[in-house]
C-alpha cells in the first residue's frame, strides 16, 4: 500500500481527499467533531506541501442531506470554500478560483450523486478526473464498496492518509496482541458479531460480552429474557464455556413497575434488560486489571434510550486503568467524548461498522483498493 506520508512533492498537485465527515449534527451544528478533528493532520500535511486540496465525504443525518454544517465548522479552522456541483461549468470555475487563492474546496455530500453508492464506474472516473492524486482518509467508510472508496483508485493513484494509517496500525495490534488480552464487545446484532466472538475467542485471553449480545448467552443458559432484544438463530454458545468468556452478572431491567437491578436469571416475562448492573462493573474492573491490552467496541446498555451508566462506568474504568486500550463504535465514542477520556485511552477509532469489519477480516475494501 502507498502512504501519504511518503509523498514529498505535492506542490501544485490536485489532491482528492476522501474523508469521513459523517458526524452527528444537532440543531444544524456539528455535535461531535471527533472524526473531523482526526482528519486535520492529513489536511495540514497536504497544506504544508502546498497541494491543491479537494475534500469529499458522504453524510447521513436526520437533519438534512447537505454537508454545510460540516463546512461551517471547518470554516472556523481552515481557509475553505464549499462547492455544490464540481462537475458543472460554474462549479469548475468556483473550484479553480478557490484553489488559485490557496483555499481548500469541500464538495457537497457524495451521496447527492446516485453513482456514489452504486459504485458507478463512470462516476468514479469523473471523481478521479477532479484531481491527480487520491488520498483515502475515510477509515469509517472504507468498508463500503462506493465509488469514492473503491472506484477512484482504479483511475487515480491512491494513498492512505495519516488517519487511515493510524487506524490500521492501532487496530492491527489486536491480531498480535500484548497479553493478557481482553476483548470487550457490546451492542446488538448477534448474527453480525458472532464471527468476531469466534475469532477473538481464539485470539484473546478473556472475552466480555455485554449489551444486547449478552441476552443470547442468557437465553442459551435457559434464562428468561423477558421482552429483551435477543437475536434469532442458534449460535452454539456452549462451545465457549465460562472460563474465559464473561457476561454481565447483574442487569438493569425496565417494566411498567419502573427499573430494577436483577440477576440475569431473575428477569421476568414483562421485563426488558436495558443495561449492565453495578456488580458487573466490579467484574469488568477485575478483568481490566488482569489485562495488558484491551480492545472494546459497543455499549453495555441501550445508550440511545438513556441507559448510559454501564457504558460510561466501563469507559471510566478503562480510563483509570492506564492499560493499553483501543476502543471504537458510535455509542462508545459518545461515552468517551462525554467524559472527556480521549487522553486516557491509547486509541479511539473513528470507525463503527468499519472497525468491526476490519477486526473480523483484517482488511477493508477501501484498503484493498489502495494496493
Ligand atoms: C459510519 O458512520 O459508520 C460511516 O460514516 C459509514 O456510514 P454509512 O453506514 O452510512 O455507510
Ligand atoms: Mg451508519
């Protein structure tokens, strides 16, 4: 793979930087800027080499389809212009004028064009024609077979940006880890995460499975899970035993009677498991203290519905532990950001689905496309 950091002569060259600026927006403003901030070193590297910089990203938000909230955020930090349609005569002129003035150009949401998600070859070629050099720094989107990720490098020489490189370096520690190695996985969708559990059952010394994923383990043990989210399917969880694989030892349930702390085996038919309980934190702390390297993705509770305690307590315990730690995932990131633990965790990934896919497959479509 080619790395941006090895390029030394970009003066006057047009660079198409694919970033992942798909960030949470609240009331028209960037709510969590982590992904943007993590892309700044790549932008600064390109600026220092006097490259002519075009930046593009996809964007999905309930608040709208335009990347303007991200532009407004970036405007406070960088000399930058927004171009809605870089293919029109007017857009081309705007782009040239901005680049001539030494400004960066941010393009509108790539998913404005259907060719992006369809990975349309003609669209990829058009995007590639906008620049001489392609840089992928969009780790969080590199599991997508979209034109700006896998299509452009067919037509333009591609390089991994500094963030993509850092993500690869940090996450791949999990493939040859310092030991003891603790792998912690939360969230939902057992069926998509089962391959990861199988893989890290072999690679890690200890596994902690929390969130709705744990409900499948409870079900397998014959516990009632009430109205809790449980994935359908037979996953043969007995194969893992109980020596190295841990699940919450108490849970917070919700019902018409309110919330309560229970043992997993005490959950009633009308109750829903919403979070891990306080005793589980004790277990997690012990597991963390025993470990030299910890990898964590996914919340322990229903974060979106406000059951944030388990996830935040875990984040705090990890922050205090001073262990080598790599974490990621949307809700996990939200907890780290809320508690401002960025300096206490060795590496916080910008990837959600991309992090999980990278851990499972040890590569991503977007990484392969750069090779
Ligand atoms: C993400 O937010 O996980 C990435 O930006 C990918 O977005 P997508 O799931 O809409 O492709
Ligand atoms: Mg998504």
